[in-house]
C-alpha cells in the first residue's frame, strides 16, 4: 500500500469521524423546531389553546392556517341547561339514539375510543370526531370525514371546531344555554378547495346552515324534554333500552317540573 493512499485514507477517516462528531454535536439543536402556536382568539372569543396537547397543536394549526372554509355560528340559544348540554356532548351515541327515537333527526354515532366518535348525520356527512380539549365552557374538536351530495359527489376534508358554551336564565328562571361555534374546514381535494375559495359565500352559507341545523335539533330535543318528559323517558326505555346509566340520568333530569335539570347549573354566564 502506497504512502499516498495511507495519507488519503487517514484523511478520509478523519473527515468521517469529524463529520459524525459534528453531526452528534449539532443534532439536538437541529432537532429543536419551533413549537406550533395556535391562535387564542376566534370570533371575538378567547380559548385556552396553551392547554392543548402539543401533539395536536401542529395538526390543528395546519388546518386553521390553510382552511378552505371558515364558518361562524351563534351565539344560538337552546332550552337545555348547561349540565344537560355538556352531558349530551360527552355522550354522542346516547344523544344520537335519543334524537332518532324521538324522530327529530337521522343521526347515528358510535364510540371509537376515548374522546373519539364516529358520526353520520343521515344527510350525506359522516366521519370521525375527536375531542382535543374541554373545560366547563369551552371545547375544541378535530373532525375528519366525507360528504356526498348531488352538487359535490364525494368530498373529503378535515376541520377544527371551537365551541363556547354560555348559560343564562329564561323568562321563567329556567337555565338555558347559548353556544357559539367557529369552524375551520380544509378540503383534501385541491380542485374542490379552489372551488370553495371561488364560491366562498355560497359554500360558507351551506356549512353554516349544516351547523345551525344540528344545534336546532338539539334545541328541539330540549323542548321535548321540557314539554313531554314521560314520552322521552318511555322512548329511552323502549327495547332495546338505552344503557342503565343514561336511563338513570334521564330519570333524574326529567323529574323536575320546571326544567330538565333544575339546580344543576355551574353558575357561569355567557362570556
């Protein structure tokens, strides 16, 4: 082996070792990326986004910053008290089953893990809803699903929904809720995404109307509970009966003469 090759080999080995050492030295710093930062303010309301799990922050940020449709709804008032409204939010399969049994809508829902639910509104929209964050007055959701209609045969997308729940008293001193929703939707298909941008007023109106309809159905459920509690309880107990936990809850909240769950308020008012 020539002396020139030995020198060259030593140089190569030295460069490789130095490169590895430099890579190890720089790796921690290069691996440190800026954390994703979510906006706190949405439709004039402030949400505690700093409490969102960092694993979710980047996923939500990408949808919010690159949304195809931004929708705002509310505040919309319903006859449900804060505690009952939150209970229905926490148990979508129960709420959907009750709505179907009372012929108020075609909703279906199944639990697919902790805070994760599959849903179908019976009108072409279906997908997965995941609870990202919750407290007594705020919820943040991640949605991923599809929509079928005559206008748009097959559309897929993702959405981030911010929900604020406020409470107030009606003229009979019954507690009611007022909810505000802000939704950011990102369509997966670039063509449909561009179309949504072109026809934004129309598409935004359609998205808002879909959200509004869902809230109105929940309100109709609250009205039925207040005006005909025995019918609601009977439907819940019809074979196959809903779970004992849900039936017991309904029995408790429907026992009051004045409101579905009189005295269960957390004392909060609309922000």
